[in-house]
C-alpha cells in the first residue's frame, strides 16, 4: 500500500518536472529570439551609421616644423587708372565723361584727373579729336603735332615725336604730352586764339 502511494507521488513529480522543463525551454527560446532580434537590429543600425559616417583617427599632438624665414609673393596692388580717378572726381556730374569718344577718354587718361578736360578741349579744338587729321601747315594727328617738333635734337623728342610714331594715336598723344610737360598748353595755337577755351566751356 505504501509503495503504491510512493510510486504515484514520484510519477506526479516526474510529470511536473517535464512540464516545468518544457516551460523553461520555451522561455529560453523566447528570450534567445529577443536577444538575436535586438542584435540583428543593432547590426543594421551600425551598418547604416557606417554608410553615412567615417571614423578618422588623429594623434593627440600634432608637431610641425616651420621655417624661420618664409619668402611669399606679394599680391599685386590694385591702383585705379587715371580714367577711374577722373570719374571718381566727377561723381556729382559724370555724364560729361560718359559722352566722350574712345579717343577722348584715352586723352583724358594720358593727362590725368586735373588736366583731363583741358586736354580734351585742346584735342577737339585742334582736330575735332580725330587721329587721321592732317593740315596744310603740316600738323599731324589728334593733337596736331607740327613739323617743327618731328625731328627735335632733344633725345626725349627724338624718341617720342618721330613722324612714324605720331601718325598713330598712342604715339601722337605721347609726343603731345612731352610737349605739354615742356611748355604747357602754350605750345598749341588754340590756347592763344581762344578755341580751346570755347571747347572747355562746352565740356563743363
């Protein structure tokens, strides 16, 4: 009688043990699935982050050696041209400058801000500021350089007032500028006869 009861108790405990073991196995599998799922999600996030970012390793101390003396090229200094200075000087009334012809603007640039209008006035009075103007008295170009100045003995005149040069705009203005530096506007007859002054009043 006793053995029968003991056997029943052992059998019941065995059944309970199997049930507990099955529950434990299911719980373990469930936890393992959660862990693996979380690990997979973490791997995906890390891979996505790696596609967008990169890791750059640097030494904590960056030691450099520098020369005591360095030779560096200077940046070119931007200096306004004489024409730009002339425009700035006449900001209150720049329309007169805009109306100048290309050759007149070149004259203005050659003589600079303060003599610009006078130079243009003489150019207009002499030739209408036309380079290919030749007179019966042997005056050549925009500033009407007379033949007496073509072959001066002075070295400066001989270099810049050669006839082969003054038939062109730049050479004509260069020779005229040298004459002006030496004698002022008195070297031109349009100063004494008032023609240049009349042209100057028109510019103003």
